[in-house]
């Protein structure tokens, strides 16, 4: 049953759905957006009623051509409203891909991306904004949590 009081004024919080993918050397996949300085983990915002793991997989595929099954979360990052909307970002475990994995980045005019590449984990702070590098480092160091949908594993 839907209680109209609960739906009358839903909170405004953006849900970021990011993916941490590594190659066999342990390098981390990053994308280079044209709208900000530094590299970031692939991903983006979920649409209304879109499961977060589906949003993360959709963005990863659109930005890099990779099709990965995302079943675990490595980190949850809350960002209060300051310059942007309040945001909750989930970092999904994209696992490890072969070093020979080919990335397919769409043209900049369509994607807003200048490219994508693997960066050694120890070098992330030199390529990412401090908060982005800290998020990636925490995700690298964490154990994973399963993704649930209505209390059941969302495999």
C-alpha cells in the first residue's frame, strides 16, 4: 500500500552509480570527462526507479563498451549539498578484466568523455581530484557487500 504522506514530498538526493574495474596488474579504470578536471571512476546517476547496479552497468557500457555483471558494492559515499545536490554514490565491484581488454569510448560530442584508461592504483592521487581519489582508494581497500533488491540478492 502506498501512503500518500510518504510520496508527497520525496527527498532530493542524487544516486551516483560508479564502477571500480581493475586489470590483472591492479590498475584502475578511469574515464576523462570534458566537464571537469581530473579523471573519475566510470558511472553516473540512476534514473527514477532504476536499480543502482543496472544504472552502473548501463553507464559503464556507454562509457567504455564493457558489459559486466555487478553484484557487490565496495563503498558508499555520502556528499552533502554544497555546490551540487545532496548525493549518495555507490561504488560497485567491476572485478578484474584481462590486461588486453579493449575499451570503446564514444565520440566526445556524444559522451562528454575525452577518453578512458587504466591507471596504477598508487598513482590515482596524481590523476583524480582528492575526494575522487579517496573514494577510489577506500573502495580498493574494502570488502564487498552484496546488492539486494527487496531483501534478496539482486543477481
